[in-house]
C-alpha cells in the first residue's frame, strides 16, 4: 500500500466501514443466525381443556398457531382482529388486495393470475425453520424452492465503474480471485500459521488456487467461471476482462455481494416459499379456524383478573366484552401500551422498551419478464440506492408477465416519507440504472411502508439498543414480558423473541406460551 | 508453518493436489464455463425446402432440434433411432422405465407418482443456456428451480474428523473465517499490494471481516452464520464449536465444497429443471414430430453420394434404405466408426479421436423423505468415496416419498465394473456414512453406467487429451468434423462441440449445422 495500515489502524478503520453491523444486519435480514431450531414438542392434545375459554388478540401467525393448537385440544378460542384480514405481516398482494397504509390506500389491479403476487412481508422460509415447515406440512401448504441469490444478477453502484452495473458473478469471481492471490502470496512469503504442516499448507494452497481460479503462478488473471467473454460451446471460450481490485473496492455493496453469496439463503439454508403466496399459510390456519376469527374487531381494553381476562372490543360500532380464562396477545407492543389495561408497571415498561423497524417494499407488475432475457430467473440484484434490492420471481418462469419487487430496505425515512408518486419515481429512477428500459417495462406500482400500515405501524421489533449485545436491563425486561401476567395473559409474537421479523420466531413464541399454559393446567388438574 | 513452503515449492505441491484439474472438472461438471451463450438466429422458416428429404440419425436432443426446425421449414424429415426411446442421454427413470444397460437390464418399479423420477442423464439447466431455455418456452415445458447446493447438506470424508459428517455450512463458514483471518493478518503486517490506497485497504479489510465473520481483533472465533449451537429464537444463541483449520484441511473435498458453494449452480447461474423430469423436453419435441421418428431402427450403413445420402437401416428384421438430400447424424462417434460408411479418411480419423466418459449414477426410492428431517430440502451432500454425491430432490417437498440420487461420479471403472448387487451395496455402505439408517430408508435401486448403456456405450465426449489446452491437431480434427461431408452429411451432438455433456452444446451443434445448410440452400436457390 502506499500507506501501509498498521494493525491498530485497520481495526479503527473497520469502525468507519461498519464491519460488524453490516454482518449483523445481513444476518438478521436473511435469517441466518438460527440453526438449532427445534419445534416445541407440544402435547396439548393430551391435556384436558375442560371447556376453557381463550381470547386471542390479533391474528398474526403466533395468534393463529395458538388458536389452532388450542382448538385441537378442545379449548374454546376467539380471535379478535382489528383489520379486515388475518396474518399481520404475512401479507400477499395480488389482484384485488387492499393495502391499508395510512394516508396511502392502494388497491392492487394486477392481472388475476396465480403467479402474479407479491409477498409484501414474510417472503422466505429457511430449511432450518422447522416450526414453519412443520405447519406447512400439517396444513397442506405446497412449497417450492425460492431463489435469494443468483450470480447472473446485477450489482450497481454509482461509485463503481462509473455506475455501470456488473454481473454478481463477475464481481464475486474477481474478488475471490484477488483474495486467493493475496493469501497465496502471503502464505508463500511468511509463516502465516506456524502450526500448519507441509501437507496442510499444500492442501490450503491448492484450495486457494481452486477457490480463486488462480493461474500456474498463483495469480488471478480472470476466470471463465463467471462466463465466457465469447464462445464456449462451439468455439474456444475467451475470458471476460478482469475487473480491477481497485474497482471492486469502490462499492460498499461488497459485503452484500460476497456474504449474501455465501451465507445468504441461496447457498445458506435452502429457502422455500408457498406456491401462490406466503398467505397460503395464513389461509391454511384461517380456513380451519373458521368463524373463531372476528374481523374488524379492534380491542379497546384488556383487564387481567384473578380468574381470567376480560377483553373489551368494538364490533359493528358496538362495544363487546369477551370474558376468557386465558388470553394470548400479539398486538404490537407499542400499540398495546396505548390500549387501556391493568398490566403491572414493569410489564408495561417492557412493552414500551421494544422499538420497531421501518422496512419498506415496493413492487410492479412487469409487462414482460424482461429479466429472463438477461438470463435472470430469480434472486436479488443489489443497488447502492434507497431501493437497495430488486427481486425477480422464481415462479411463473416463461409466462407472459410477472411481479418484480422494486425496493426492499430497512429504516427508510428517506423513502417512506415520500408521497406515493415520489416513491414510484424513486423506484423507476434507480431501477433504470440496472435495467435501461425499466420505466417502460413496469406498471401498476404498489408500495408498503410497514410503519405506516394500519393496525401495525411498524415491523421487526427490536430489544437490544446496542448491537454488541443485550444489557442486563434488557435481559430482565425480556424475561418479564415472557412471564404471563397473573398466569393468565401471555404476550406472543416475534416481539416476544430474540430474533424478530421471522415467522419461526413468532411460532416459537406461541409454543413457548402454550408450553407454559400446559404446565399450569397440568398443575391445576394434578 | 513448521516447514515454511517456498513459492517454488508450493507451486510444485499444487501438482500433487491437482488444483487445475480439480477446477476444470468442477467447471465442466457444473456447466459453469460458458456464459456468452447465444442461441443461433435461425431463419430457416424463410427458406424454401422444395420438399427436400432429410435423414436424421439418432434421436438425441441435437437430432430432435434439427428435425423440429427443419420440419417447421417444410423439410421431409425421418429420424432413425436404434432403441425403443428418444432422447439419448436425456433420460428420466420412473415407474415402468426400462434401463437397457448391457448385461444389467432393469425395470423401474417405483411408486407411480409425478414427483417420483430420476434424471439419469441431463439434470440441470443453467439460466445462461439460452437455447435450451428457448425450446422449453417454445415447447411449453414447465420449469422450476433446481437446487444444486445447499449448505445444510453434509460433507463426509473418512480422513476428516474421524469420518463424522459435517454440515457444509459449518465447513465453509469455518474455511471462510480462516481464509479471512489469515489474509487480514497478512494485510496488517505487510504491503500486500503497494497500489492500494488507505481507503481501499480499509474497504478490503472491512470486507474480509464481513466475509469471514471475524471478531474485533480480526480473528475467527466461530460464527453463528452456520446456525447456533443452541437457542437463537427465544434464547440467546450460542456458537457451535469451531472446526479447526487443521481438520478442515484433512479432506480433499475442500475444492468441491468451497467452489461449488460459490461457483456452483446453487449460487452460480441459477439452475432449473422441467417439472416432472428432464424428458419433458424430449416429449415436447417428439410429440410434435410424431411418426417421423422410427424407433428400433438401427442404422447399418451411411453412404454419402454426390446428390444426397443413402442410409441403410433395419426395421422389424428387414433391411430398409432411406434416400435423402441431407443427413444429420448424432450417432456416437465411436459407434459410428463401426457402421459401414464412405466418409473421407480424415473425417473418420476425427470421429475416432473423440474419447468417451464413463459417468455413472444410481438412485433409490426413499420410503420416507428422511433428509427433510435433517433440514435438507434439495442439493448435494459430498462424500469422499466412489459414490461421491448424494442428491435430494427439490420437488415433492413434504410428500410421503421421494427419489434420492445415490451416486454420481465420473470415470468410475471401480464402480461400473461391479455387479448390480455390488453397486447397490456400495451405495448403501457409503450412504450410511452420512445417513445412519440409510439402508433401511431406501429401496428399489436403479444404477446407470453410461458406458454400458445400449446404443450409447459412453457419455461426455472429449476432444482434448491435455487439460492444458487443445493441440493443433485437435483443432484441425475438430474443424474437419464440423464441415459436412460433400455438403450433405453433418455430424451433430455434443460430440461436435467443445463443451460436451450439456444439452446447450448439443442444440448449438444442430444450429451450427442448420445455419451451414441454410447458406448452402440459399446459394443454390440464388
């Protein structure tokens, strides 16, 4: 380097780059963290319900899980849902769907075809999310493979190569090549690890050569792994031009491209999606629960009594009271604190502590499947702009049209405070940087700002203020919220977990609460 | 290192490891090399056929492509196929399928369900194989995403960790961690690249930290990207034990795991497969070609005349003669040289030069989808044993049974010279190293040794003797075979390409020959 960086210096530099936070964010967004997921072993079916009544507040997947399991065990469940639909952030937009963002009411008028949908919330089921998969199986929800990462897709950053988009494969093959070349050079020049034997060094060097596709001098001179510049089938293939390391380093998307590539869901845990939309899971539950779900029935008060819970709610403009033995509540914590209740002060403190994310998504109906003409059949294109990602559907291959996800980002005040027209223009303007005729190829935009969605006003609950870990106070508040009030009122949902924004967490929160209930009821009847 | 390896030494060591050949093999097997594929722009429809007759020998996909394109243009095509079925190495095994391996006749008796099949030959369509995809679209062949690589899957080598299988994700996350740590160390200690500025170094180091999930001291201390050791949803996740670099280096599968991971088809070009089996493409052609295909009609002589081609063949025990204006021939070169013909000597020399591969595959009906209980929903497990790979189906998720690919390897005299019983025992014995109850979970084996398959006796034609590149003689012979004999007889198929064992190549060989014919016919009529 012109200015060699000392060990101390480069550790400081990392702060500027944001190494750890980038990792954490990527991990959280892609659901990679969990691995040892275990669906709770519920044996409620063996439990006598004694005709007990249960009030379930909200109809997110934690609520539906609770209602389904308790109904199977003979409990008398009533689910109160404030909005016109079940599922919360499991929300699929298709022809006719109403998007009830406050101040930005939208009604989707895409072609009415099974493949023309957009999962505006949950969109991916990792193969290690056993509880979700278990319910898909139980409810008969057909699954198909989802594509998160495809190297044919684009990476675009105005700061790199004059803004010219490059194929992910060209970027990541080149980066791998340079990483391997640099490491091989250092291995050949110094004792990188004094514990390695000659045979181990041999294997490591061989692997670096393979990993980087280095030449016989252990140098990266381009690769045909990323595709040929020309030829390849009938004629000898030529290599594409090497993208210089200097150019590769111009973009801060390197982490997204290189880590998503490897840890992401394309090559991490396999991802799946229900055929026809994520809400197939919601309908799977809801169809079985039938009229136990009361729609347009907002809760107006929750009072925990010694022998049960009383829930006041509105229905058809009239106040109703639901008396139940137990209550399971997945109303978003920051909304729940505004509803009259008699929770203990510490419980309320815990509810108030949880912050909410501001993720947004947008989608277009594409008049033609233009990405397929670019050899793209699914997965993400990355762009260093507020839209951040463009997703192409891995379903409906070769049909006439498709739905393209036009933006997916977190915490985007810059985007979500725009008017609908401004949002759409942003999607088009940034999308054009990757797909030249984008503006002409897409139509009928839908945008979702989760913190403006009616009855939700936020997403992705977060406990820890500090990325470095949980404070003692946070641990305490979390445990407080996990305990039922008076043994009667349970807070459930991904807000009651340490890994929010995933269906698996929400379901596990329900299982955790149900297991607690189970113990209490068994103790009572023993 | 205890014995530091000099630059010269480590280059020598690479020979022992087989760096380049490993890369080439992986690339060829996964179809990664090509990228700039362009479907030929055929305009035969504009060409007057003048009722010309065409003899097409063999019914591989190059033959079917030729017949389909020429039929659309009004040519009178006859396809002579020696066996009872069309498609050659595009061969899907399902209930009732006859596997006519010589001396090892098998009839498949798996459950008769749409998802219970096994693509014994071609199995993957990369998103960059435009010609194949174009025909899928034209023929209405429904496609779905195929999974090549899934990090939940297993890596097993008796030489590593006492033979205990490890998850691909544990292996590759650890290897990435150590690579990043070593590179970061060297970057902090030396001028690795004097052309990098401080800002570029910062970005590179940040990227290595993200890539390897290093700690604040730029050391790899394990990761939760590979999943938690425990917890993760409701409780804090713990890291799994780190696999020591020394252990990671014990297996020669490192290249397969690390490069497939990144260049492979899971995260390389997206892979697809036809819904219901690869032979949906063959049926797509064959149903349109109808009785133009003559089955059980082996060719017995090919004589090129001044004004056409005469093809003798057998049908129902009787000799027949087919006189045609043109002939397109995809009979495997090493079989064609044994059929009487009047080809020029150099043409025959070229035909004889091509060697054939000996790939084999095996498959079982699984009595239950045991892999799904291990969080696996598709993709490859790698094993350092003659079976080499186990594939799990990405289709039929959560149904009762499935077909598991039990072996896939190349050049396996050790396997294919075994009796059927010995092959099956090998599949079970090695499979048990990954899945403890494998032997009890699978049944009804099918094995395919392509160099013993009737009417084929080989697969994966290869021109170059030397992995380093083509000799001048090889270039010459290749060009010789690409020219039609007397402007009348064309050799087609992947044997007439530089990238064998892929459908795309075979189709492009047909397009190349058709474009040549087109020019000749236009010249004639001009």
